[in-house]
């Protein structure tokens, strides 16, 4: 069943989750090519975006580039993190109107609010998953952002902060009342990080608690995983995250299952050709030094499961050019005809 978010309609509700240091423009574009219908930026600091706008003209921008929308990855939402409602609203307004230094010329289709990041340095500042412990503050942020923009406002959240406070359904109701247009729910608490298995029951409970769309997130590594979440929770779509690392083809696999079509996995050559295309785009956008450095982990992920992958990963981590990547892959393909 189709899912509508503002001016965007998604046939299956297939979304790429935001992952810091991973879901840059190059990876988002590859996932869009493979069937992702909607992507979300890496998380953008509301404080960082607002403060760097006060700098002198021509000063280097570090935060604004994270929010840049390209033709190749639209439709895209920008994810903001922070805890001050006023700053979150100001940053959201800048993004929604493009009235900031570093604006790319394309607007996002939604503003997403991060209430799920479990990383200590984020939580220690009262941001990300820390907001799960402060329902009033969380609702105030959504209310302020909703008032500041005309775009849909979405929230990515977790089951709760810890096992004693699995408050996702109650918080979801508050966020809906505050103006949230869509919720993405990860079926683990902050304290669980990424283990044990994600709990689909909490996603189902959120879906029953609210009238707005709910997207399932957590442990989506295969098309069957996506189908199980949809069937067990009644959610309106799925948002794979770690399952896409080195495997953007997951979106094609899920689409084929949902459309009752056979799925033909990529050959080793096709997989590594996709990896090289992503690396080349990263270099084009970020320069050789930064592009190659940030591409190394992606190249290693694409090798998983292939004969000789361990040795290849070691060589990839020493690469300084995309030609180095290509040479490693040529050796790998010789072992994986």
C-alpha cells in the first residue's frame, strides 16, 4: 500500500535509515538506484548549523554540507539533532527555506528529528536517545519545529531508554499530538544499542497507539526480515540500516518480494562494480584524500562473504586511490569467478 509524506508518495514505503558517517550523498544515490524510495541525511547538528551561519563570509562550512540534497538522492529528508526547541526550530526553518550559507538549491521533503541515537557523546548532551527520558522536552521540540516549517516533521525513535522505561507507545502519542507526521521506531532501547534482537512487538504497539504512519526499523538484513516486520507490526513501511552496508541491493530484493517477482542477486563482479562506482562518486564530491579515506570501510563491506575477503579488507584499508581499490577487487574476482 502506498505511503504519502507531504508531497511525496512512496509505493512500498522503502526508506534508507540515516547513519552517521555512512549515508552520505554517494551511498544515498546508490541506494536510490537499487530501489530505496526515500532517504535521510546523516544527522545534522541544529546548533552547528545555526552557529556556523554566524561565521564570516567564505569561512569553511562543516555542517551545512551534510544537509545538501542532490538530484540523485531526492526525495530526501534532513535529520536534525539537538535538545533546545528554539534552536531546533531555527535550524529546521533554515533547511526548509534554503536560507543559509551552503544551500544546494534543492530543498528536503521533510525534517526528521533524531530521538534514537545511542552514542554516549550525543546522549550525554541530552540529545538523541536521551530525549526518550524527557517526553515533555521531546514534544516541545516537535511542536516548535512543526510551527517553524511547512514541511512534514518526522521522528526517529527507539523502544525506550532502558528496559525499565520502554515508553515508545506513550511517547508516540505525545509526539503525534505535538504535530509529528510520521514516526520511525527501532525495536530496541538505547541501552541495548544493537543487540539482542529488535522487538517487533513494541513497533506494533506504537502503530496501534497513533493514527499517523509508523515505519519499522531494526534487524532488516533480508527481504524476509522486511516482510516479517510488515506482517507482525502492521507498520506502513520499513527502514533498513545496517543491512544495507555493502548491500544496497537489499532494496531491490525487498521490492521484488513485495511485488511477487523473482530476485536475482548481483554477481561478485556486479557487486564490486557498484562499489567502485560509489567510491568514484565519493572522490568526485570530496576529493581524493577524503573520498578514498571515507570509502575504505564501504569497499570492505562490499567484500563480505567472498573468498579472500579478509585479505582484501586489509589491502583496502591501505588504499590511497580508487585504482588501488580496483587492483584489490581484480585479485578478489580472480578468486570468485
